[in-house]
C-alpha cells in the first residue's frame, strides 16, 4: 500500500488587475475504498473563506471569491495519501450485458451515464465499435478492447487539443492527450449502453513507467455488473492500479475541472501548473506546465484576451 506526497500549485497571472474573481475548486481526494487521505492542506492567495459542498457526482468541491483587485491568484494543495487498491481484478470479468441491464434498473444516474452525446461523427464511433464488439462478449471484455483500440489507433501528442476540443475534433485528429482519449472512450462505451464516467486525478510513479506520470491525469470508470465502478486508462491501456489517485468524477471534464471561475476586468491571463509527486522511497517527479488554453484566432497560444468585462479561467488536464 504505497504512500504518495503530492504538491499541486495552480497559478493565474493577469497583465492588469482583475477583481470580483469567483471560483470553484475540485482538488480534494475522492472518497472511495481504494484510497485513504492521511493529510491534506490547501492555501489560496488572500486567504478567502471557502465554502465546501458535495456535488451531484459525490465530489467534494469548494467555492470562494477574491473581491479586491489582484494580478495573481495561487491555489496550493499538499496531499499525503495511501492507495489501497489491489493489483488483481476484483470483478466478474465474464458478466454480460443482461446482468448489466439488471444492475441499471431504477438507477437514474447509471442511465444518464449510459447515454452518448449527440455528435456529428457518430458514424465514426459506430465504426470503432464494429472493430471489437460482438454479441456474447462480456462487459469487461468490451471495455478492455475499447481501451486497447484507442491506445493503438490514437496518437499521444501534446498541444494539438485544448480544454474546448470536442469528440468530433479529436476523431478528426486521431490524436490528443489523456483527457481526449477519455472522452472518446466514454462516447464509445455509452454507444454500447455501458455506464461510464470521466475521472480526474493523478498518475503516480510506477516501476513500469506510464504516460502522464507526475502530472494531473484523466481516465474512465465503467460499470461492471455485480461490482460497480472499475477504472481503466486508455492513455496507458491498463486497468487502473494503486498508482492512480482519484480527485473527481463526472459525465465529462467539465464536471471535474480542478479550478474554474470568472473574474471582472479586460485582462489577458496566463495559467501555469506545478505538480510534484513524491514516492515513499524518496523519488520525486516534478513538472511545470504553461497550460494551453482555448483562444480565438487573434490571440496567442497561452493567453486569453477578454473583450467583455468578464473573463473566464479554467484548467486543463496537463500531461507528462
């Protein structure tokens, strides 16, 4: 049962003072049997009062405001956590779709999470399904082979997408990062009627080495009949292990955004993220990222110019 020490700093910088900044954070460990929080401290510029609540998906969230003019906002999280999940698959790998239908009866959230988005490229999703789905296969087999398909046929390339990229755009590129692979996999699984949800978190150092280690990460959880949620990582083509730490879950990235909010003032903003993951043997993985944010064609790649009196700030899943 490894113990990880995670230091996560989110820093927004503005080229002129902004005010009335209203923000929501989801940087708290998700409550589940697979992980145990040993300590967690947060610090925010200006020491605002934070109001905590549990959202629709069961995530712990906090909201706060910075009313006074400021040119910088820093949100810092220091987490010590023990993962307790087994390296062995705990669910019935052979349970089928009939058992899944029984599990879903009367469960509105599972029904919601089994409904695909309405996208223009749905015929492309249907073609992907045909590569591995056959009647009689178990839910776990289909989920695993969907993961393998995305890992094999989608290229891992940073910088080609951003937080606003749609499944249609990702399919056109056939490339992206963990967030994009998760969104494609969700669309495929939901097309097959498998309840599935987006997961935001960290992937910690592992002897075998994985894409995204030492950074924020994203993967998928699919509902296994008779068991419940099982995590699977299409970026690395593995069922999740005790190296995956879960922060938030939801229908998509928008439900799990670590930091999002608005501010008042016509300012350009720059977002940088520092993540340090310390393993119990003393090794430390660090990364500092200037996160690419969604911009209009006239803007630079890492900044947003706000023409109106209100700006928006949002954090993308970063990658190693």
